[in-house]
C-alpha cells in the first residue's frame, strides 16, 4: 500500500502558507541601507508628519467622520502600511479620493459605519494581495501612469488655492471648480499676506534644494514662515487647535444586515485603496534611483492590514497618498523608516507639540504642496509621449483631462480603456486576409492549371479577434467565381471567441452559396477553441480540416473535378491526411 498518496496536496498548501507568511511578515532586508540614510529618513518623517497633519484633519472633517478619525488614520494606517507594505517610499493615510467615496456612505449609514467598513475593505485588500492581484497594475500603460501623475499634480496645485488665499473652500467636490469659485469669492485685500507667505515658502524651498538637495527644505521653509508670521503678527489662518487624545482599541459593532448592505461600498473602497496605492507606489519608484522597487502583492497586503488596524482604532479607510509620498521622496526619505516615523511624529505632535503646531500658517503648507505638485508635472516626459505616436498622445491627454475634470479612478479606467481600444485597432490593422492562388509547396508547372480550377487560398495573418472580424467577414462574403476556398490559418497569432464565431459564420455563409471550405493550420489551443465555438461543425465534415497544405489542395481539386463532371460531393475519406 502506498502511503504518500493521501498527503499529495500538502506541498501545495505548504507553498500557499509560505507565500502568505512571506507577504505578511516584515523582513530584515526592508531596512537595508538604513545605516546611511537614517538621518535623512527621520528628517523626511518629520517633514511629512507636519504636512500630513492638516490633510489628515481636513479629510476627516470632509468625509463626515470627524478630525480625530482622520488623525487616527494617518497615525495607525500610516505606521502599519510602512511596516508591512511592499514599498520603501510610500506614505499612507486618508486621501481626497477616499473622502469622495465615504461621503455618501456616511450619509446613508452614519459615521460609526465607517470603522466596520474600513475593516471589511481591508480584509478584501489583503485577499487581493494573497492571490497575486498586485501584478495587474503592471498592465497599466506608461502614458496612463504619466497622465495620472500629471493630473494629480495639477489637482494638488488647485487644491492649495483656498489655503494660499486664506479663503474657505467652497462646497464643491471637484478641485478645478473649487479653485475657480475660490478666486471669485476671495477678499483680495486680505489675501495678499497669505499669498506672500505661500510664494515665500515655495521660493525658499526651491533655493534650499539648489543649495543642497539633502536639506529638509520644506521643514525649514515652514519653520521660517511660522517664525516670521509670529514676529510680524500676521493676520493669517493657522492650523489651530488639535485633538488632545487618540481613541483606544475597540472592535466596532457588527451588524450583519448593515455589513451586507455595505459590501458594494467596501468593494469599491478596496479597489480604490489597491489602485491608488499601487499607482502611487509606482510613481514613487520612478522618482528616485537605488531604492528597491515596490513588491505589489505585499503592498496590497500591507494596505489591507493598515485599513483593518485603522478601523479597530476608530479610523477611516486609507490608501497610499501620492502627495505625502512625493513629499517624503523629495525630503530625502529612502527607507520605510521615513513613513513609519511620520506616524510617530504625528503622535508626538498630538501629545507634546500641539500648541506649537497650531501656529503654523495654512498658507505655508500650501506652499509646500504647490512645490510638490510642480515637481510632479514632468513636461519633458509629456513632450516625449506626445511625440511618440498619436495613440500614445490620445491616451496621455485623455488620462490627464479626466483626472482633472473627474477623479483619478475614472481617469485610470478611461486611460486603460482608450489604450486598449487603440491597441485593438492597431492589432486589427496589422491583421489581414490575403488571397493566394497557389501555395509555395505546389510545383511551378502546376500553377497555370490551379489558376483556372476555381480554387482560392486565403491566408489569415495576425489576430482573429473581435477587433477585426467584421472586416474579414465582409471581404470573404464578396468572393465570386470560386468553388473551393482553402483558409490557411497558420499565421494566426491570436484568436478569441469572437474571432472563432466570425470564422464559423464565414464558413456557413460560403457553404450556403455552394462553396466548399477547407481549413488548414490551427494550433492546439485554437483547435480547442474552434471545437467549442462550432467552427469545425460549420465545415460540415471534420475531415475538411487539414494539417498539410498539399493534401488540402489535392482535396480541393477533386471537389472541383467532381462538380464539373456532375458527380456527387467527394467522399473525404478518399483523400488521406498527411502530417503537417
């Protein structure tokens, strides 16, 4: 009796367990190079912490959950994602895109529902990472990523207009509309001072970066602006008072009926968290050299765990935040210690330095983010894409425009869809149908005879798929003065169900007109697909499929001869098949 047979599945389970452990557990290699970069990482963490503070509070208020929830999200989710995520540069927390998704959820189910929703969405994102969905972001075309980055840069810039002018942000979701409306309602006499602070911070950051790139220019500029504002007693908006305590660990109340109703929202949040985090990490990878690239699956696991932890501490769903990630990179962050320390900085700010931080001008933070936004707008890359091909230019511009006018998720969807349609159009163009009267395998002396035997050979090349089947169908149905058609499919590289169905329709139509159709050249996978769709059934006899072109031509000649002589249709068994 053989013992090992019942245990055969165990290696697969072991592999799955090891994969899960590898994605869930931190690694020593995560901190490679920390001995050289720890000073810059800590400085970047402080800078990002200062920048993240008003954003976290603002997003919490905007979502309807409250400022404390936004702050908890930046601290808890930011730390967990930094430790367990797959990116060395990513900074996570509440984002504007997530706020848009949460507003209707809060209105429908109440603020308390967000905590359970964050946990549910986090579990879904962890599952996405464990089954390997992180690699899907690699199929997003480069023009889409660059268009997304440019669009986000423009949005970040526009979002700072109310802060730079010390004007309350209008109740408008779209950043462009909000910026335009802000310009119309601003008290310009009062706005001159905060605008000067914003410009001063931006200029100082630019100068400091040119003097020495390793300097924490944003932190220095914000500190200088705060000191000047205090000494000159400038009448400008400040960050103001902060929450003085953080919520403790608590498991939200689980209402199965409510959770079932919220599942679609949780799925939308999970998809947003995955997409925004992976794209943000991908953008960050391209901003700096000599830093390990993001492990996409591990990043999903880390973001999922971050959302679960955020919900357990009274926070809202989080994603990788491209603005804070960009600040981190520009401030010199090179390991995940920078992102983790930004969360620690937020805790220290809440507990120790809240009165000092409350004095920071909002317009100074606007200057930091404006510089960050301008650095994200890479005009050289944009020009390169615009000069590449017309299709690339269309994809790039579509992504930019939709990002600015609508939102980044819609933009990525539109960009990928446009890229896919243009790729299919290009593939359909290079695919074709060529009529050939004689095959190369037939001797030259037989050519004249074949030309007059009403036999036509058609060679399909490229792809036979839904993007080009109608053209093939239209061309084939116009065939005249032909009694036998041999379709040679040897050069088909791609065939889908639509292509196979169209092929079956072509064959059926030709046979209805009294034309015999022979096929030659499908590979094993295409043959299986053709069987499933009914292509071989449409032939009328499976022996009308050949693996050898000479045998197909001989069979076609016999058909023509029998028809001319008034005989019955040829018995296919009389023509032997030859191996191809």
